C-alpha cells in the first residue's frame, strides 16, 4: 500500500511542501530506504522511526520500506521529517486510514520512545501550510504556541506518536492549540532608561532623531563617555513593533532556532551587538545551507558595532549593500537566498588607538600617522551611508553627581512614535516604513525646499563637498527633524541641524 503524508521543508525563510511517499516491497524485513535528496539527519531518521514505532506498541511492517521525499530537487535537512515518515509507515500497515491525513501537514522529531522533540522554523511552516490550504498542522507540543501565531489553521500539539495515532483512529482526541491574540502582547523592554544617562543632551537628541526616522548613527568619543550605555538605551525609545513586524522578526529567530524558551513571539525590537572577531558568515549570513547572520537577526531593530574600526574594512564594507537595499542575498551553487536586513546601524569608536585624541583632560599618545591609519579603517563610502555623526564628550563631575533625572525613555518615545505615525501615513501606499527608507523618488515628493532652504543646501554642498548620496541623506534627516517638530514643510533650522550631524571631514 502506498501512503502519502505531507510535510514541509524550510528554504531560507519560506516553506516548501514535501510529499512524503511511503511504500513497501519485497526483500529484507525492517529495512528503510530514504530517497529524495535527504541529508544525514534525514537518513538517520530510519533508526528513530523504527524504534519510535516499536516502543509505541505499534506494528512495524515486516517488509522493506521505501520513503520518497518529493520533490527530489529540494534538499531536505534536519529531523523534522521523522513524524511524517512514521505516520506514512503506519498507514502502509493499515493502522491509520489514509483519509485522515489528506488535509493535514506533519512536522516533528521523534525520540526513541515515541515522544516528540522541538524543531526549528515552525512559524514559517505554519504560514506556508495556511497559504497552501491545509486545514490542520500537527507539531510537537512545545512548538504549538509558536505555530498558533498564524491564524486560520488548526494547530495540534502532539506529545507522542501513540497519542497521534489514537487521535487519527478516533480514540482520545488532541485539542487544538488556542489561537494567540498578539495585538496586546507587544511591549518595550530595554535594560537602560534614558533618564539614567547623565548629561549628553546633544547625543540624546541625535539618538532621538535617529529613532524617529530609522537613521544610522556613529558615535565617537573617549573611553568611558557613555557611548555603549546610550546605544543600549536606544531600544527603549524606538516605537513598538507592529504585529506584522513582530511576526517577521519571530520568523527569522525561529529559522535560526533562537527563540527564547516559552517565548513564541519576539515582542521587542532586536538589539544585536556582535564582537569584532565575528566571521563574515556570522555577520552577513551563510554556511553550506545558508542561515541568517547578525544583520538579519537585527532586522527591524538595532545592530550595534562597538569599537567599529576593530571590525576591519572588509567586514564593514559588506554592510554597505544591505544598508542600501534592506536585504542581503546569499548565493551558493544550489541557488540564492534572500534574507531581510532592515536595521539601524549604530557604531561606537574611539578617535584614535589610545582613545584620547581631542580629550581635554588626558593627552593622546598616538602619532599622527597612527591616528590617520586608525580612522581610515572605516571607508568613505560606509561613512557616507551614516546619517548622524556625533562626538560624545567627557561628562563632568557636576552632571555625574547630580540627582536630577533627565527625560524618561517613555517621554521621548511618545515623540518618536508621533513622528513615525506621520511617516506611516505618508508611506501607507508603499513598502516604505520610515524616512531613512526613502528613495530619490520619495525625496523629490516629500522633501521639497523653499528658496531660502535651497540656498542653504547649495552653500552646504559647496563648503562640505557633499556627494549626491550625502545630499539626499541630509534631506531625509531634515524630513525627520521636521516630523519631530510636527510641521509639514522643511525649514532652514531643520536643514541646519541635519548638516551638523554630517562628518566634518568625510566628504
């Protein structure tokens, strides 16, 4: 008897329906042959399936079994095919009717005793199952809450193979997982509040502008000035994730198997801070079977690179294309995969190797050539893609010892969210999210200047030697500052503030 059971393979962030065909023939009993481009983890399912069926007190066919994972052109990897293979084997021996699995999809790793273990990528699988018209999805019990984030599909939490067989044969039924209401679960959860940062009012303002428009930031200053502290506090003033953004981020973390235990939904904007020793594949993504890297894990959030020059010029230059396109494409011989990478880059660096160039209390011990070589580690094209360049000065004793609290993150976030709301309304018929995403077409439409503003920009272009990209980034930044002020037209003081955030010696 030939059995058909449906499962799903995850390629990049998307699912592909896999038809698990199981048949038996003549020959040595108990032998299982798996074809259809399986990897080693899939091939090892032969032993897991045999032991799980036997230890679940179910009959295993005393004939050789052939399993075909179709389509054969898609590479199958991981242990998630254990459950559909086991169900197919059981169907061939007439222990479960074929009709009970026609509108269902199965994923799960089997233990030798028949219990189910966690598998990654369940959110993508559930979304694909719904899109393909499946009515039911059977997943391991610990993954049901994640799958239930996708509406309009019945998700069944399965503890063991024997429980599943009882359910399919009309015995004790498995109750579907309750669909999760995520509209009220999104929250702000940051370790540091802006009220705890003493002084640095100018830097706080710069970060507020960056948060309001999704702009990239580079902070430069001597050690101990508070660069890392303020970067970590940035997430506390970013607007809350929308439901669609939360599901998008959760899907990435699910594929990477990085969802925290008992947290099926990423509720806060990601904050990623990789060390400068990270590999190219770790930063951008890659591997034999490509996986998202840090730039995709920081999607819709913040990618913080501390000690920016230590990352090396080659590592930093690979960020240039994702910063422009908001996606990263990884090409391999088997094909190309595209991962989202719409992140805010926040960099922090010292002005020189010793860290004290320009400091008013400690003398720099670096030679001029050493300072130049250190700063040249960051290429001009990358600097040109950073909208806000902020010098972080040393904080004096009076401000550090003061008991006065500054503005709270909640107060600043209210202004940021009001500015973002203007941008949502402005870009409602496009794929854009924030001002930083604008292309020259949107800049021409939404960043129109009157004659005094045009004259100011003309002078700035000449004196600051702005590139075309730099010119557009000043306009986008001015648009954000105007949104924070709640006005429709860009004014001269908005442009003046935006120009102050350009690197003085970059153009």
